[in-house]
C-alpha cells in the first residue's frame, strides 16, 4: 500500500493514451503508480513521456512481471492481440489480486464491426486463462482515452463486469476517483456488452462527426 492507505496500481502496457490517462488521474487521487512494459527500457521511456505530459505525475518504471508483482491492483491496457501473451508473463504476480482488464477485441481494419472472440469476450478469455485465483474485472472500454489526460469532465459512464461483487465495488471506487461514474454490470460474461459497444461508438463517431461519443446510465432516482 502507498502512504495513507492508497493502493499501488501497476498499469501494464502503460505506454498508450489510456494507461497514461489513468495514471494521471489515479496519481492525483493519491495512488502510487507503476508503469509496466515488455522491457524496462520501454517502461522508462513511457515514464519519461508521462512526465512531459503531466510533470506532477510521479511513476515508477518496471518490466511487466515486476510491475504485476509490485502492484496491489493491476491494470491491463495492451492491444487485444497481446492480451494473453502479456498475461502469460505476469500471471505469477496476480494471485489473489484484482486485474482490471480494459482490452477491447477490435479487429483491424473493421474496428467499427463487432468481432468478439470465441470465448465470448476478452474479459472472459482473461478470466478463463488466469483461473479463479485472480479477480478479473473489466472496465473503461468505452472511454475516449485522450480525455483522461485532460482536466475535463468525461461524459461517459463505466460498465464494470466481474464475478466478485467486492472486486467490482473496488473498481467502481477507482472509477469515481478518476472522475467517472461506474455501474455494476454483472458477471464477467457481461463484459461482452461493453466490448461490443466500443465498435458501436466508433461507428457513431464516424457517421455523426462526433469526436468522443459515450454512454450515460439514466433513470436513477434523485436522493
């Protein structure tokens, strides 16, 4: 744990826009951030780039396997084609932990067409691969990654799927710390809906000249 009881969050594949944005927002919330990559050099380069974008966001650089072992919570932000190969290298450090998997199974060149994997979803694929010792929770698939790096309100809610309610609760809490609203979306099989929705949002962006369409959950009673 970081000082003050905040978790250490290891972001694997933290070299992209999504990982960078989450790092910035969770660091502001008081978490210690580790950026993981396939090599230490790539991770160090990512931390250097992060410092240029957000000088007030400290982060440690580690190879993925070391990052996964050091993190209280681990986040996977790699392209779908590298999902399982990355998990193979880090599974030893994930036992008993929450893995937040943001993988979207987009298949170029038709990224605007829903193409879910044989397992039903990338989230289910990760849970099947890792086994019940790891609490896989999927989230953040529908967020415009570049907005996370900016000091703006994000007009998109977060669908949170996973087999353990306590793990989903934790990810909803982390979503709120990052300035978004998370909702329980049920077991890991339901990750298919959020993953498929990404391709729908890509189509909406294209056809309606929108830069970052999103979803909002409506109907909540006023308190």
